C-alpha cells in the first residue's frame, strides 16, 4: 500500500492566492476532488475562496437578465452564499475597479462593464469566470483543516484558472505538486475500493 504524503511536503504555505487541492479521501460532497482558489486568508478573521472545477447547472444568462449570451458557464464557488455571484478575470482594461490579484489577474470589478463587454462580444469565456456562491472558513477553521491534512496547497498558475476545468483540473493541479504526490492521482474516489 502506498503511503500518503503529508501536507508538510506541499510546495507552498497557506496564503492568499494559493490553490487548495482537496485530499483524495475527502468525503465532503461539497469539496470532493475540488481545487479552490483561495482569494483571502486572514487567520484571525477567516478565509474566502472559489471552487474552480465544479460547474453549476446554470449559464450566466439564466441568472442575469441583461445577459443574452448563452455560452458563459457559471461554476459553483462553494456552499456559502449561494445567491451571490463572483467573478475573476484577466481584462482590467475592459472591466475597471477589480481587485488586483497578480499580474493580469483580477477579482470582481464594474459589473455594468462586464454586461456591456459580454453583450458586445468583447469578452471570451476564457478571459472571465463566474461563480455562484463561495467557500468560506471562520477564524482558525482552515488552519485546523490543514492540520487534519484535508487540503494540499499549490501555487497559482493562471492557465489552471482559465484553461483547464472539471476533473482534469484536480489532476493537473496535483501534478504541479511534484513527484511525491503523483500517487494521489490513482487513489479511488471511494477509499473502500483501495
């Protein structure tokens, strides 16, 4: 039987703008095999992130009246605030007032500009991602989950945010952790099958 690597071997510490990779044995239906973009982590206040690889049953035009384009998938950002819409993008010249994350990557911004640029076909689905709800942790909660080996941390790679999705994203993110974590790719969804 392969020994499961410990999170102590993870390449980066828990911090803003890292990726949280769900342990393959995590059996929480909300987070099984997920990758979460951790946008804010303040240990005394809590943490906020968005699940990157779980599509919701909705397209953006079903949630926002002024949007007519039907090609914009909305992801499930997490189980908290399921009536809230969040977005990340790499179009700061088209969408002002976003919070800079790194390089050309931004969180939020002027939603009127989003609607206008989408309707004018100035934005591609590969430039912006929408999320319904979010993943949240209270003060100290995420650190406890890290100590329980619930999550691994990975460095932010913009290509993972926009160019890879679904089950492939979890596997690709695990691959970025290095050879010590490759065995995780072969763990079954149901640990009783191991």
